[in-house]
C-alpha cells in the first residue's frame, strides 16, 4: 500500500483534531462571568475569603480588569470591570468549601453583608451560609457534613 503526501496530511490533521484541547488545560466548561464596578476590588475581596489563583488577566491603561480568569476551588470564574456596553451583573453562586464557618467568618471580615448564618437542617446533608459581596453578588457556601 502506498500512502500519498495528501493522505499523510489528512491523517496528521485528524490526529491533531482528536488530540486538540478545545479549552485551556484545567479549566471547567461552564464559568460564571462577574461584571462589576471595581472588578479589582471584587477580586481582592474574594481573595480574602477563598484561595484565589490568578490564571490570566488583561488590564487597561488604568489597571482596570478588562478580562480576568481566577480559580476558586476547582472552578475558574471570569471577571471584568463594568462598561457602558457590559453593565454590572449580580449573581447567586454556590461554592462547596472545606469549612463553611471559617469561610463565612472570612467573608464578614472582608466586608461582606451577612444574609444567612451557617446552619444545618435534617433534610439537607450540607451546612450552609450566605453572604453578599461588595458588587452585590450572593454567595451560598456549603460543607457536606453527612451523606444523604
């Protein structure tokens, strides 16, 4: 069997497509996108609450975040400063954390508004609390305390 150069190119292309990552390594497929007035302050506040790893950030001449990607636990969130074209948004997000009480304490110390102290109920295997960040986003944090 003789393989032509065209066949080699086709085989190489298909191997490339099969092995090509369609997203950056270690990223999740679905990421919440926070658009906030003062996005840098929001990221700083989140870093006081969670372990935040900066993945990549692009800033303008005034050091305002045009687009930023940050890892909290196993999830990459995206953050940008609000503009006329992209006004601020507020979301409700849930994050599982190792210690909900400690995370909640850090949130209050970082200036977040308390919405619900961590508590547990018979029907829920998680201990949960809620707070609001400086951009108006609601964060529900939880720690599984028993199997359902």
